[in-house]
């Protein structure tokens, strides 16, 4: 298990169980996780540490707020958001 995945698993313990990585881009990595509280699959988006050290954390928060207001059948809804030390994350409905 990578150091990043290990820290993420620890940070989300008791709330989400990380299953696997779904994909990664220039700003963040998305993981398939199980929401332990609501017994459902979700996608957890985690900003990359090197990106969060820059001004991108503000951009990530803006993305969370903007996405949370959107409602469309082809856009995954935002259910929750939060942060851990040097990390930002959102959880969204898992894509089919």
C-alpha cells in the first residue's frame, strides 16, 4: 500500500473504506470507497499534496461549492466534503 493510500485510509477510517483508485488527473486522485455510515459506494476525490501546497486548495473548495449546487442526471452529486491535514476530499456518488 502506498504512503498516500495508507494515510488516506487512516484519515477516513470509521467513515469510508477505500476500495481502489478510479483515476487520477493533474489536480486530484479519485478513489472508489464504501460509505460505512450509509452503506453505499461513493467516489472520494483527494487533492494531490503537491497541489494543495500551492493556491489550488482555494480552487478545490470553490469546485466543491460549485459542484454541490449542481443537479443534473449526468453530474455526480456531492454528498459530503472535508479535509485532513494537507488533504482535501469530497465524496460523490460512485459512477456506474
